[in-house]
C-alpha cells in the first residue's frame, strides 16, 4: 500500500524523500500564466475519439476515484494536437479540495478551481502496455479539465451516483458504457507542456493538455466526492479531500497555447 499521501507527514512536501524526481525539471502541476504562453499556430486541434467506450468500472484506489477503460485496439483515444502518436484512454480520475475555493492541481494566473479531472492516455503506437509507457518520456498524454461550481452537470451524476458504492479504499463497482466525451468543455482550446504524473512515482512521462474552459458542476455534486474515504473499511475514517499537489517550478519550460 502507499507510504505517501496528502497529510501533514506524508504529503507533497515530503514525497521527494521516497521519490527524488519530485525535485526534477519537468514536474507537474504548474501555474499557467496565459500572457506568458507561446501561441503556437502550428498546433492543430486535438482529435478526441471516444466512440467505442467500454468503461469497465469505478474504483477508490486510496488517493482518488477512477473510472477504468478496457484496453482494446479500437478503444477510445486522442491524437493530433501536440501529439505525434495516438494515445489510448486508460482511466480518468479527479482531484478536489475540502472546500469549493480550491482543489485543482494546475492553476491559471494563481487561480485555483474546485476540482480537476484527469483523462489518462498512453502511447499505444509506441509501447505495448500502459506499464511500459508510464515511465517513458513520451509515454502518456493527460487531458486536464477544470471543474467550477455552478449549474448541475447533466452527465456527471452517473459518476456521483456511483460514489456511494466506492466509499472505502480498495472498493470498486460496475460502471458500464460511460463516454467521458460529455465531461469535456465546449471549447477544446488548450495549453500544453511537458510534465509529470502529479502523484508518486511522479514519472516525467506526461504531455499535459489542459483545457482553458472549465466545466460547471453543482455544489451538491462536489459534496458527494467529499464523502469518499482515503481509509479502508474497519479503519479510522479519513475523508478523501485535498488530494491535489500544489504547482511545481516551471524550470524554464514553455507552455504552448492552441487555437481552435
Ligand atoms: N494525476 S495524474 O498525473 O493524472 C496520474 C498520476 C498517477 C498515475 C497516472 F496514470 C496519472
Ligand atoms: Zn490526476
């Protein structure tokens, strides 16, 4: 089981002890400063093709709640944009705070959002398995979507309705045919930069594609995430919240902005 977490003693500021790459040169998340991004007009629109979406289930892995996808050839995936290869959807998960004013991992001009959705894809054109890709410099592509509180999200209820079934670490439940395309914002304008996993092992293997436009979710929907637990059944209850890593040093990286 994990020896890292988001608490006082095992949180992000101490991850470097077990994972020295935490102080590396392409760590994530970062604070995005739109006025300092490079407007790269050669960046084509990202193609998101989630038609054949065999979601397998939803699970509480002790640091977030994730919806996994079957690993099939014709599986859902993304290509073009900043990517040179086709990347296959593996899972998506969320990060959130104790209150609505914080919870996202990336920030925009220092602004934090209520939550951040990560859709994790791996380079199935170059690697045989996710496990192999997760440590390769061009192995992963993660879509970041900001969530802010407002109107209820009409499709997110399929996820939030399932959360009560995965309250405890290690629990999982069925969640069939969930197409995550409905969780993307209207505009696919994005920022992109080279970064890392935002949790241990913090591999520097991620092409980040963060959408500018947030999606809206209701306060009630957010409250359902905050009843999840970091802890296992029979353990002392520890609410799953503040499972976000703060922004890391840019170390000279450039952030590109797309046009749609
Ligand atoms: N939070 S994240 O960078 O998307 C991430 C962390 C760990 C594993 C993974 F596949 C994705
Ligand atoms: Zn994440």
